[in-house]
C-alpha cells in the first residue's frame, strides 16, 4: 500500500509540475502538437504525411529516445503500442508484436537504412550485434501490422525501420561515458565533417554490463548457492561486452546525384548458460558482424527519383564448453552471409497520382555446425545458399483532396521454392483537414526458417544462445504461414486541445502457422489464430514546457492451439499480454535542464515456447531521467544525465524467470566540441 501511495504522489507531482507555466525552454520554439502530421517514408515507400499512409505507424525521434533514458535499442520499442519487449538473458532481446511466439520473434522485419538485418537460419535479429548506437539514430518508423506489400516475406507482424543520421548531420567531436551499477560501463566517440561535396561521420563505441546482477561469477569465498541466496548472483550467466564501429559518407558529385557509403563492424562477447546446469554450463558466446552498403540516388527532376542499393552482411557466432569430462566438448558455430541488390523508381505520373516500383535479388549463405560427441555432427546437413527475388509496386491515387487510395503488392520467389503474392489496399478519408479515417486490408506470408525446414540436429542439449540447435527434425515439407489483416484507423491533430490522437482497431487472421508436432520431433503447419484488439496513442502538450505521450493496447487471440495436444507448450492465448501501457512525460526546467519520467505496465503472460516456470506476472515500472547541459571552455559544451530505471523497485521477471529486473541507475557525461 505504501508503495502505491508513493507512486501516486510521484505521478501527482509530475502533473503539478506540468501545470506550472513559469518554466519555458529557450531552445524550444515550436510545439510539436502544432506541426502537421509527420512525414513518413516506410509504409508504401512513398514520402507521405502520416495521415495518408496506408498502415498504422509510430514514429520515435531522437528527442523521445533521449527522454526515455534507455541505453539499449530494443527497450525503445516499449514506446510502441502493441510491442512486447523482454530479454531471454542479458542482451538477448525479444522484440515482437502479438505477444511472444518464441524468443526468435519471427515475423517482425527489421531494417537499418533500408537493409534487412532479419537473418537466417532462424529468422531473427541479433540485437546485440547491430553496429549502431542510440545516438546514431535520427528516427525510427514502426509499421504496426503486415507490410509484405512493401517489404516482402517475414513482414507479417510489422516492420521496424531504423533511419540513422545523415553523414552531414554530425560535425565536430563528441565523447560520452556511462557508469552505473550492474557493471554498466559504456563509452562512445562520434565525429564528423560537413563539406561541399563530401560529408562523413564515424562512431566508435564500447558497452558492457553484468546483466541482471552485480557479478559475472561467484566470489571466491562463497558457493554459487550462497551467492544466489544472498541476492548477489542470479542463475543466468548474462554478462555482455560489445565493441562496434560504423562509418557513413555521402558524396555529392552534382546537383542530381548522391552516393551514400556505409561500413559497420561489431564484436560481442556474451555470457550464456546457467550456473546450476550440468548440460548448459556458464560459458562465453562470441559474435562478429560486418556490414558494407553503397547506394546511388538520382533525381531526374521534381517528379522522378531512382535509387540502386547493394549491401553485404557477414555474421558469425561461436561457442564451446566442457560437460565435465575433459574430452567431452560441446561446440557450435554459425556463419551467415548475405548479398542483396535492389532498384527502385519513384515518379509522379500526374497531379493526382504517384507510383513507386522496383525489383530486388538476395543471396543468403548459411553454414552451421555443432559438435556433440556420440550425438550428431552438425546443425544443418550441408551448407545452404538461398536465392530470393521480388518485384513490387505501390500507387497513391488522390481521387479528391479528401479521398486517397493506396494500393500495393509484392510478388516474390522465396528461398524455399514458393511463389507468393502479397497485396495491400487502403482508403484514407480526411473528414476534416486535421482528422482522418483509414480503412485497410492486406495479406502477408512468413516463409519457414532454415531451422524449421532443414535443421538436422536432434539432441537433449540446448545451448544458452538463441542460435541453439533445434530439438526438432523436419521433413522439409513446411509451407509459408499466411495472415489476412483488416483495420480501421483514426488520426487527429486537435490543435485547440493541444492533443493528437492515433487510434487503430484491427483483426489479424493467421493460418497455416508453424508449430512443433505433438509427441514427435518434427515441425508442422496447421495452427490458426485470430488476433483482435485496439491500439491508441495520445499526445498532449502543456505548452512550451512539457509533453506527454500515452500508449495503450488491449488485445486478445482465439486459436486452435488448445486442440492440437501441444504437450508442454503454452496455449497461444497465454503468450499474449491482454493489456500494455506506456507513458512518457518530458519537462523543460530552468537553465536548460530537463526532466522526464516513464511508466510501463503489462499484464501477465508466458512465452509460447516457455514452460510454467517462466510465467511472467503482471508488472509495472517507473523510470526517470534528469539532465543538465553546461558550457565549458574553448567552445566545448556538454551534458550530465542521471537515469534511474525501476525507480520504485517493482521487481519483475523477464522472458525467463531467472532474469529479474530490479532497480538500476547510471550517469552519463557527454562532451562536444567543434
């Protein structure tokens, strides 16, 4: 009771500060709520106001990222309605839509500047190895719902499009260092230069923490059991150390051409395994990733634009440890390489019509092995080279000033020999200049992952990392999952009320879903689900001094999973939090200081692939951030920021029960000079 009263007083104090009008920020000249609907690029591949996009979308900008106080990218998606964000252990994030079907979160496409980082063999994103920092990000556009008409297979639940800062957006040098409990120790250097024909920026960064406890191993003078009993150590080996570098340069040879070049490298050493396990002992998992991308952009005139993009990704992970017998070693290695090229042409065919079309080709190569003596030699029976091709088009027809039709589709030949067509249609009607109703429908498909289709390893051992060998043998006969999505949306910029509203009602019918067959070591098709719910985002401005963003999701699912005799797997309805809430409040204080607070709430759930021991109870959490900028000597300026997460110690478990999130705090010092 005292805790609830304390939290209530804290919330009231925030609102009291918000109501006071005496603190105005000199650096804020325009109120966000007075601006037009933000322009988005992701939904149809056309630049459109949010009110004319064919999908429901959430835009997260740099200001929101800073106010949240987060230090890891996956956490940022807690600010998106309908998104489930949790951690398997340490930095192994689970970012999904429609609850948690598995720790791999298949079906959520993730892009960084147009390149997909959603990789085989298990159709997932290795968040710990992405070669970017939060400060590299300009904004994030999240499509809430299927987007296969624009981005193809495996976009059945939505798309996260991370747009990094332009090469010319960073000038001078900045350094930052973050220190806190849980072993938090981050450092970064950013520098860049803007010139007439060439812009570039560079980032070097290091991040480290001990995961969900304050130690990386038991102290020498006590046992593991004693360390866990004293609260010094949880059961999961979840420490993490990562290093990364990225480079972006843009060359402007003339007024109509741009050439953009990007390089990125990351190396991660992740603690995995469990302290009390005899089969999955604590050990390190090493990961490497490098990325090269080049894109040519040509503007013919104000009505036509062409682009050609090529990128390469190389991703590898390795781990090994002993099972107690000196000669009995367990080892796995997974190597993935990708080459992709895509052409796109955007043009205005008339005053009332715009069109974008293009084609792409992708080659993925996967080679994985594991060594389990007397069990099996490899994860996959052979190296795989996968070839995928696609053509796509989207059209925007402005029938009247109030009525806009968006149509689109993609035809693709996937790597499993399937040919799928994914269409989309939507109608946007401007009831008033600042109020819009959207009605839309789309079809999307998810191709089986290599792990589901071809993995040959069947054994009793499961390593701690997410690229573990599958405990299932397949008959290589799986077919793509399918989703039919229908939605009604309402968007409003209510200037007289200082408020913006985004409301979405949806029904997503999934069929042919892939699931483990009962009493068997095989995967199969046959599960169905119908997700229905409502999502809303309400933004309110208290004038020049503060802003409030409120997100709410209520969702339920009907499924035949209970009738499929799925053994120990959770019924699908249990894997979905019925209600999710997030709130972010930002306040400008005197002397350019700033304060922000965030509230997160989620009802109970249990991952579809987890047992009852990993049941995640209902929980809530409050974070806060206080920052003070300052000016130094010689043109240098900086900022000192304090962040406290889980301020009221409402401790809760993550995707697995051994990951307990308790209070943590850290301080960041940033210096910048030209």
